[in-house]
C-alpha cells in the first residue's frame, strides 16, 4: 500500500494505514515520527548486525503520557511494536520481527532527581548510562553497571538486557541496582513497580521486568541505586605468554578471597588490534594480557596490590605493570572498552558473542574457541570478563561473502553449545534477543520455556511488545526462523 | 465439632494419607500432622525426589487440595489463618548437589538448612552471606520463599542478589528451572526473582543455586552506647558515609540490653578486611563514635554478632519489619515508639511491641506503624503476632498500588491456575 503523506513525500508502508500514522502524529508531533526509508535504514539492526530488518515507522515519544498514548493506539489496532534505546544491543533485541513500529526512548533523557542522602537517582529511561555517573561524580558517587557501550547505551536498554560490564564482578549487574520502575504495558496502562526502598512488597515484579528484553512493555522511568566511589584503586596490566596461564592467574586471585573490581582479559588478536588503533603500549607479542583493578579504602590497598602482584607473578605472568596515575589507568580502560571498535579494522564485519562458563572452565572454553576458529576458517579474538567466566569471542567475517556469514553464525553456535556443555550459559549480559532464541532449548526444557512464556504474558498477554524474541515458538522454530531471517548478504 | 464429625474427618484424612502414600516409593513418609505442624497443614508428606513431588502436586490439583511447603513452619503459622490440607516437607531433599569452591557457587536442595550449608563451606573460608535469625533452623527453601535477610544485607545484599539458579515444582507438577550455575547469566526470564519472597504461592522450591563469598580475613565488632537514639543514628550515619562496613545497626535500649548488657541506644558496626584496613577503620570509628566505644574481636565478636542476628523477644506481642528510605529510618522509628533492631544504611528495621492489651489495640498499633512507614516512603510487613492476636484481622502484608496488584494477581493466576499453592494468605489475599 502506498501512502501519500501531506508533506511532499510518497512513502511505502507495508502494513500500516495512513489513519494510524495521523493518529500517532497527533500524539508525538511530526518531529516524533521517522518514516523515510533513508532515515529508517539506521534502525535496521542494533549491534547484532548479522540480521537486518527495517521498521516501517519509528516513533519517538517525549514522555510517559506519549508512550502510553502511542501504545494504546497500537494496541487498539492490533499492531506489535519493538522498543529501542540507543540500539547498542548485541543480540538483535531491537531487531523488528513481525513488529512494524519501533518505539524509541531516546528523547526521554532527563535525570529527574538525585537523592544523595538515600543514594538514589530517578531517571527517564532514555538517559545514557554514563550521564548518570557523570551527574553524581562530583558528589563522590557513581552508577555501578558499566557496559562497554556506556557512553551511548540507555538505562532503559540496560534494564531490558540486565546489562553488565567489567566492574559488575564486584558491584553487580543492572538488576542489583534497580529499585523501582515505571512501566507502560503493551495496552498503554502505566504501572509503578517497586519503589525507592530496599524491601519488596509482594512479588518482585521489578526483578521480572529487568532482563525481560523489552517483551513486557516499555520502561519509562527508573529509580536506581547510587554507589559511593571507592577511596582508592589500583589498576594493573599483567602480561602472559598464553591464555592458559592468564586464566590460571585469574583463578588464583579469586581463590585467595580477593574480589577485584574487575578482571578483564584480551588475547593476542585483540591486543594487536587495540595497539594498532590506540597505541596504549600493550605488548603486541604477548599471548594474553589481563587488566586487574582492585579498589576500596586507601588504607590497606597497597598490601592488597602486593598480594595481587605476587599471586599473578607466581602463576606465570611474564610481567605486571601498575598504572602509575589516572591517565595511565584511563588509557587502559579506554583500550579495553574500545576493543570491539578496534577489531573493526581487522575485517569488514564482526559478530561479538557472549557466553558464560564456570570460571574454572575458562582454559577449556578458550581451547574450544581455537578449535572452532580452525574448523570454520574464521579469525576469532577474545576480550572478556575473566573474573566471572563471561567470554566475548569476536568472530571476524565479511558480510559480502554468504559462506562466511553462514560460517560465522555456525561458529558462534558451536561456541555457545560448548559453553552450555561446560555448565555455562548462552548469555552473560547481551541477552537472547533474536540471535540466540533458537539455542534456548540447549539450556532449558520445554517446561521451563512454557513457564517463562507465562511470566511474559502476565505483562503482555497478546505478545505485542517485541514479539518473536527470547523464547522460540514451540515446534515452529524452523518455519518461523526461515522467512524472518534477513541475513545481510 | 461433634465427636462423630471429628472421627469422620480423621478417617477421611487417613484415607487421604494412604492415597499420598501410594504416590511415594517407600512407606512411612506421610503422616497426620501433630502439634505445631497441625496449625499449618493436616497431612505432612515427605517426598524424596522431584518426580514424587510432581505427583503430589498433580494429585493436589486434581483434588483441589491446598498445598504448602513446610519447613520450620514458623512463617506459615503466622500468615495462615487455617491449615492447608497438605504440607510438603523437604527434610529428605537436603543434599548439597554441587559445591565448586573455585567457582564460588553452590547448588543445594531446598531442604538443607543455611547453617548446614555454611558449615560445609567453612573449610574453604567461604559462606552464603545471608544471615536471618537462627540459620540452623532456616532451610534454603524458606530462605528464598520468604526472602529472609539479616545484618549482612548491608554489604552482601539479599537473596535476590545472590540466588543465581532455581528449580521449583509448579502447575501440573512441572519441574521448572531457571538461571544456572554461573555467576553472570541473562539467558531466559528471571524466575529466581519471581520466586524470591513469593511465600510458597507459586510453587514448591526444590533446588537453589547461589553465588558464595569469601569470609573476611579479619573482622571486628564495634559497640558504642548513646544516651539517645538520634545521637546514635547520627553517629551511625557518619560511619556509613565513610566506611565500607560489613553491617551496621542501631538498637533500642531494651534490645541493646539483650546484646550488650547496656540499656542505652547502641550502635553496632562490623569492620573487616586486611590488617591495615581494619586498623584504619577502627581508628576512624573511634573518632566518630567517641564515648564508650568497645571493640570486640574473635570469639567475643562472633558471640555478640550471633546474639544480634538471632535477637528475639519471646514475649513480643507483635513483630514487624519496616522498609523505608534509609535517611528517614531514624525519624520514622522515633515516631513509632517501639523496640527495634535498625539496619542503618538499608532503611530496614525489625520492630517489637511487647505489651498489647487486646486484639483491637494490636490492630490500631499496626495501622499506626504502617501509616508512618508509608509516610517515610516505605511499607510494613507483620512478621509475627501472639496467638491471641491472630484473629484480629491484622493484614500481615502491606498493599501495593492497583496496577501492580493487578499484575501480581495475574502472575498468581498464570503460575497457579488451580489455586492450590499456599492460597489465600499472601499480599491482597493471593
């Protein structure tokens, strides 16, 4: 159906009718709608770029009332939608599948109140993660979950994915820092869940919404916990000949009862990419480097640093360097957080995987990744949260070669399968999204999935919010998967 | 009740017991409840496997029999006004399934007590740092189902922060698993959160997976008495702002006398870490707390911590828990006029009312407490009532807004469509 819109352009809507567009325009204004094909192209995928699908319409509400009115309108028309924050997700969580309308929270970006006495901050869901920490920095606080995309990703997206980050080893992931939520249900009803106090009254619905990957409606507001900045920290770069000895050293630190703020590992391929991109002085010949950060009281931190240093050296490190000042520390973290970007220089495309194994199985899974790399003849780099066994193999490929795309997808699946076989999980922090939906039966029984689907339907009985995500359609995986997969080739 | 009716009830119970017995692989594991158990359930069934428990659930659903998890029974005795027909005891499902000290995770069946679990991990200097009163009596099932916590909540978090996997038996006797054995995991919906604090209303928890923590290398307990509560809270707050304390409490004078022998407001603060950290914190605390600060170490510290953790008023007519904004805890407690253990920094407190004239006065007192907790941004849950007050119509759980309540009712309906899991006594009568 072709629609002639009143502003001089002709646009092709595959399923939406012009009356609906007018009604949505009356809610969010012309500036709150995007429908030109060229502008919609940006929204065809998130950080999971292997699958692409452009929405027919993007709606950008400014506040809860607009979100509610938009969802009520869509609900009445029987139209499904996909929520989106900044689009930095890595599992295709905001890939439109059978959902023609995308609702984006990026214009809802105000920090509403900061309450230092109670260590709480209330934000709109479109606020960028790092902006929260920046706003409270001078007062000596921060917002602990720190995904690598924290300069861009939104709190709403973090809530949907239950995002982690390097420092979650010590400080916990998103769900440990969210106390209360305002949620707009798919029928447009606005509900308040949780509160600003620590104990839950009744069922923990906040806990159910965090990590639900946008399948329960749209979070519009959140009350978060603030964490006091540690008095002191020490950041090390430990250099190893190979990943095996690096993982042994990680285990030794944890076994000694030290819980560092972060332990991040990079293998040789990543070291070289990062060094070429940022010149932070990583030793290019090293088999693996580990960034270890400890923090806490200034008193006693040097003793703890010494403890870490001797544990690392006793477990096979070739060298360990202490960041001498904040500049050196910042450079190390910059290198780590931009590692994914640096890899972009090595191949036209890359897919970042996200699996978890029990920490003691890290050497095994890394060996398995090497095998997978050989089997599929694809280069795979590793940069990951070693402290909690959360791996991020980065599979390099060229999307212009359909066979490479196929091999990249299969290599990723093989790695996930190996994670599950070692007692691990399909995802530590990126979510299941569209990417791993069909792998869910590796981890969960049909009964588990039936009950999980029931939980989703408590909020979204008609499955209008982000359909076809997280839980595979029972008995219909292949049929559903085949037509929707618009693999970029 | 006439003697004939009692006799016929007893006979039908015996028939029912025999029916449940036939679902289990060996005999002697179904009994008619006696003593305190009888206040909670009429029959007690002790399955040994998930499959047996599945059969029990299916039978209860097909015969419309209310089913409750029965651990110590203390919580249920308080919240249930009438016994359910069937109580499931997991006393024979009490194994540690898998403890991986190097991964710092533990998988254990729900029937094991927290005390036993922690004993088993002590040789690796690790523990599950959840410390409700009397861990030797608290099973992991009740720990999770009632979201129990204690002093260490300040530094280590609560059940929702440490529970990484779960198995429960739900509708149609399905064994449902979520989460896993790894400390970081976002695969699938978070049924751990849903089951935590659900008081047995969504299914029977059979297995739990927790991340565990190192026991601090060294720790000490600091005690400082104050003439009045507001000075105590101010001093506690000063410490909280500067130090990463393991736990921090302010006790009302009567509670304080049970812990320390001093009938004054008491600040209790636990500091831990390596030698240098402990020494620094001790010094700073001395400046902050001034006065008659005493420092306890080793056995003395541990014994005092245990008294604090387990503090109980045998003669308390009402025990309640409030959760308010942390900065409002002091003023809220001041307005309540009761005995308390306040978890400063968390905004949570256990409250005790010692003497209550009658049920009517109890009802009024709870209403007043609840109103004040709400005025401080929070809510109140009644933990226990003296037996004679249980018929006063006191709501044990607080309320939530209409929208949230509607979702909670829908959650209950979808997880327990037959309405057999501990029905009728949770929030909003769920």
